[in-house]
């Protein structure tokens, strides 16, 4: 066997979030896939620097541009979070072998952010770890 580094990792994809008053599906924002090919989202963390003024639950997921997704973060109370804590978007069990069921961000879908109430004043960063779905996508 021969093992060599084929591509060095670059860390996490970071998204800065500034809350607004919208409660519409994807009303806090949506982002098109920046890679142009499918990727797995294997880990997600949100770190808050300022909590929201409203008691909003934030849903984040991969879906169409104007829909609510929750496959990355399922309605975390953004008024009740602690500043500077990293909230995990996926439950990962530290076992010997676990099959991960990641979110798949295809080139046709969007990363959407939906608040259940006003998120005015909220500031935070979402960090996503991504992997290519195939060798051709690296």
C-alpha cells in the first residue's frame, strides 16, 4: 500500500449571520452552492457573538432557495444560547464505526436560514465541514 496526501484540507466553510426581522421561509438568507458540484456537510457548528432580541428558533438546512431546511440545525433558540459557545448541528456518536448521514448540498440546492420570530440583533458564524461526494468533485 502507498499513502500520499492528495489534497490538503482547508478547514471549515464559514458563513457570517446577521439576523433580521423576517419569519418567512429562508427569510434570514439563502446561499447557493459555491462549489458547483455536490458536497457532503459532515459537521456544522454555530457560534453566537450577539444573541437575538426576539425569541427566535433558527432552522438551517439544504433545500430550495425559498424553503425552510432543518437538516443542519433544527430550530435552536437563538435568544437562549450562550455567547461564544459552539453549538453542534449534528449528533455524532463517538463509537468505533458509525455511518454518517450527512446533508448533501447539491449544485441545484441552497443553504437556507429561517427564523421563527425576529432575529434582529443576532450575530453569529456558521462553520460547515464539507467533503466531496466523489473523487471527481475534489
